[in-house]
């Protein structure tokens, strides 16, 4: 089946891998005992840049960036520990990009 899929398009090659953890698109899956733990996968080469908050983009763009990052963390994290890890990563990304965190933002209150 994999060979047939690889013959369909010359530029796209699929491989099969048995590994722990494994990533697919932006989800990382770990097998710990009999439990599958999922979390958000971040490519090692990816920089934590987003649209600068001082830019002239409409304000809803910045709200959407934060909302989408938190929604992705909520959907992909199978445990509270994984969600908290991703929440901290989002906070660091926002701080790195010059966003001033306010104590009224409830997701970032508890670190």
C-alpha cells in the first residue's frame, strides 16, 4: 500500500516509522505504558515568531493568534500536564514577541 502511494506522485514520498514519540503534522503522540498521550508538536527548526504586536494589523488578528494557539493546545493535549506545558510555551512565545501579559488574562495567571 505504501509503495502504491509513493508511485502516485514523484515529489511526495511517504515512509513508515515505528518510534516513540511520533509526530504527525502538528500533533505528537507518545506511548507510555498502555496510554497514548497527545500534545502539540513544535518543529525544532521553527522560530517562535508571530506578527509583531506593534504592527498596523487590525487588533482582531492578535486576538485570533492567541485564541488559535490556546484552542490548539486544548484540543491536542490529552492531559492537564501537557496542556499546562503548552500554555507556558504560548506565554513564552508571546513574551518573546513583545506582548505584555496582563494579570486579567486568566489563562496566564497561574504559572
